[in-house]
C-alpha cells in the first residue's frame, strides 16, 4: 500500500513516485479541507447550486472515479510484484465517467485506453456486473478475464457493448464512424440491428491522437457524410490532457482545430469538474442522438502519474509543472464538491476512499490466484475459428430460385446456362448470386456503383440491387475498411472493394491492427466478418507501373487470422467466393480475395481462340473446399510446379515446352489458398514427384514462395531437387520494362531445364 504523507512537498523531496504523491495529496486535501458546508442535498436535488448534476448521480460518478483511481494505484504496486502486467492508467481522465452516464450501455463504444472511469460507470447500466473484479482480471492477464480471456489488458465488455481496443493510436476512429453509419444504413436496407435504432457510437481518444492521419481521415469522412445530409451519429470524445507521452499539445490547439469545422458539431466540457462539466456532456450526447450528426466533445482532462508506470516524469518534467498538474487532479475537485455540498463528511470521504483501495487490492489478489493462459492452443483459439461442416453447408446453400431469376433477368439468363466466360464475368455472376443469397450483403468502394469498377467486375450490381446495397465511397481506403468493420459490427455482410493491391497498403492497419485482431482480443465475443475484394498482381500489358501491378503479398500473409484466396480462373473464383463468404458468415472471418487483374479478360490458354481459359459457371450448390488446390495432370511425377494466380496459365504453357524438351511429365498445382497455405497438400505433391519448381509472381524476398519452400523443407523433402522462380526485389516499372522483373514462361522453362 502507499504511505500517507502529511506534507506533499517534503515527500517529493524524498523521491517518492508520482503515484504515491497523488495518493497522499488526496488524503491530505480531505483532512485539511476548510470551507462552508451546505445541508446535504436530497438524491434528486442538484449537487451544487446551478449544476445539472443531482446528488445521486454525483455520488455514483464519484464512486466510479474512485474505482478507476484505485485500480491505477493497485496496478503500480502489484506490477513490481509481477501480479499485474499493465500500468497505462486513467488517472486525471476520470471525468470520462460522465460520458458513460449520459450514454446507454447499448451505445457501441470504442475507447481510449484511459477509460477506467467510463467503464466503471457503464457497469452500472447492467445489474450484477462488477467493474473492479472484471478489471482486476484483465490487469492480471487472467484466463478468466471476461473481456479478452487473458490476451491483453483491454477495456471491453460484450454485455456493455464496449468493443475491445488495444493501445491504438487513433486507428479505431474509422471503424467507430463506420459503425455509426451502419446503424443508420440498416434501416434503409431493412436490416434488424443488434442495438436500438436510435443508438449512437462513442469514440474516445487523446489530444495527441487527434493529429494522427487515421484520425483526420475519420473526421473528414464524418464531415463528408454529414455534408451530404446522411446521418452519422458518432460522438467523438477528445480527452485533452495537453500532452502525448512527452510531447506537449500547444495550448488551445484542439479548440482552434475543431471548434469551427463545418459538419462536425463542437461541444466543450470540463472533465475535471463533475458539477460544472456534466451539463455540457449531456448536451453533446443529446445533440448527437437527436440530430444524428457527427459530434465532437472536447473534454478537458489532465494526466497524472506519467504516461505509464515506466514513465518517470520527474526526470524530464519540471517539478513545479508536475505540482501544478497534480493540483488539478479531478478527484480533488470531486472531494471538494462532496464536502462543500454536505454530501459527505471528511471522515466518511476518507473511509470511502480507503474502502475502495481495499476492494481493488482484494480483487487483484483474487485475480492473481486465477489461471493464466499456459497453452499456445488456448492463446490462439479465438484467432482463426473454422467450422468445416457449417461452412460447407452455408457455402453450398442455394439462393432462392425465384429471386435468382429476378436478379439475372430470366431463367435463360441464369449464368450456369450460358457459354463459358472469362474470370471477370464469373466473379460478377458470383456476386449477383451472393447478393440474392444474403440480403444483408453490401458492396462498396471506389467507382464500384454506376461504373461497375475500373474493370467492370461489379457492372450491373447496383442496377439489380439498388444504391443502398451497392454504392461508391470517397476515395480513401482507410474509410472503406473502417466502413466494412462498422457494417460487420452491426450484423451486415460487407464486401468492400480495394481498387488495387497497392492501395491496400495505404490502409493496411485497418485489417492488421483492427479487423483481424477483434476476435482475438475479445476472446471470440465480437467479430467483424467481411470479404475484401482486391484487384491484384501484375502483367497488365502497357499499363500501370508499380501502383497498378503490385505483387506484394508479404504484407498480407503476415496478418494473423485472415484468409487469403487467389483464383486464377472463373469457375474457381465463383466457388471460392462462396466459401469465403460462408467463412465470414459462419465463423466471422476476415477474408481477402485477390483477383488477378491480367486474367480478368483472359479467354485463351495455349493459342488465340482456343478458349482454354474460359470456364462455365458452377451451379450455386458447388463450393471450393477451404485449402483445396486444383491439380493439372495429377498423374505426372517427373516435375511438380507449385504456383498460383498468373503463374498457373504460365506454368501450364511452360509445362508443354518442358515436356517437348525433356520428355518430363509435369504436374501443375494451383494452390489457390495463400493464407493459410495447405502444407499437407504441398507435401503430398512433392512426395509424389521427382523434382519441384516453385513459381511465385511475388517478390523473391518474403513472398508466398518462401512459405512454400519452408513447408517443403519442414515436411522432410530437403533432398528433393528444388528450384524457385520469383519476381525481383524491386518496384514494377512502366511499360515493357515490367516484364523484366516479373517471372515469365521463359524463366519457368529455363529454370526447369537446369534441374537434373
């Protein structure tokens, strides 16, 4: 426990840490308080004259502040005993409890990590829940933690609609906005929401985070939406403590930057004073709920005890400045309100303070005795769920026959009745089928609506299903993926399009840091299913350069928990899309569907007019088994080529030349699934063949090919002759020079012929 120090100045000189100082300051402040005392107000009377906060509400808010403070103090003590594993605290931000009180527990919340007060107050909304014990379990990384199951210290709760966030820097703002838009959009498509229709979304962050590009993206997209008179009921709560780790925010910057932004309605409240601040918080919340407009609540806070337990502010911050900050402690003001109003005596206040300390330490000791994660399988359990039977059943479930006929125009126009077509057409037909099957499906992105996308892959979808289900977004990939998460949070099935693979990298953290991590950090309680379509890879003749011929798949394959599929032909694209969508629907998976641009319109394989790369449309009861490869000439054993995407038709053409030159029978395996790789399938084919050639159109370093080679080696085939053909480690240049850096059929043949 912390010592009670009568005189804070001498205590500071003795080198006590700032948590001890704040603890001692509160007790000394209460003991030495002198001032007028009113008669204690009734529960429904104002806590102070002129305040909109009644006495009951004040007492509960104050208790929430105390819970938050003593959790912080407990964490600092028990961290050095290895019983607690997180010390970024909420001290100085306890006023955010007012936001929790003014909102509902069904208002989805995406919270800043200094949200202890908010969480303690929101817990009141559902009887029988204990904010102290739940928080202590999270601090202790206990497997019993109801938020994350011991995977991280997060503020989160399924019953309270707090979606867990890790220590993000503004990356949660786009998905908060997306969730707000989704709440309103659900009504337009007749989708039943999991929350009340008049819910708003709460999104909190710090003043330093407001400057981040991702935050600015969210503010811009919110204003862009409101400018078009579209509802976006998000309450952005900027908790302004004036500093980000050690970098000060210029005085007045937040107000200057946000107070006069068109279509972002600004409110300011004092988060250091419950009596004076609550009215403005209520006003901001009511405004957001009533107008359905994006609202910016500028909440004044301070930061006590440093950024985290490892931040020794006394080493870099002037003592006088620290003393001034500590004098603005919101708990000192709350104590003064309790005493001045007559609600609590000094003795009762100190007794309440110490009782909360005892409660928090007792919960922490209990949490420390609970089990922690000790098995890798348990750690990873919520990361990548897969239910083979239900996924297969969902993928092969046939859409309503009459609805299909209506969508395609006539029975004769059903795609399975049409001649063989190329990849782009078959993706388009598959999307039509998915939209018939899933009324909650939405497709959106840049140019996808009237135009039908750059390559007309989505042509006709808006006409068939309307502008509420197929629509254009502003040209910003972060917003597109934020929207996808928001729609998924509200139970819809988003199929966002990223126009080119290179554009994905602009916004990759929306998948890596946010979408893909949600099931993991919520222990499977929250999920955001989606199928992200991305025009990908190279070989666009006479067009592009690196931004339109991006073959960088490494940045995708590094993301835990996602699924990546890459078809090379039309029938595979249709059946793969059905499986990916079923995985999203059944298991909540985040799926990426890489569409090889150069194969969109490819009809022929060996010679012009042969139609060898055109396929008939698979009936809706067919789906591709997850992880299954397509094998060409499966009886061949002289050489196996393992490849995907553009490498498949190239390898098939090369196989003919290799056979003519060497007489080898060549087996070509289209892996189709790039994450996770089917290592068992790879090993089986390698074990049946005398030689192995890996053809990877991505870059040589960190590409898919490295994963294939590793799978071969780890399966024990180190003695099997092996070669690899891959792209060069460079950006793709313009025009014919591009073909110098991307693998070609000639490269495949030449490499194969070096093998003995």
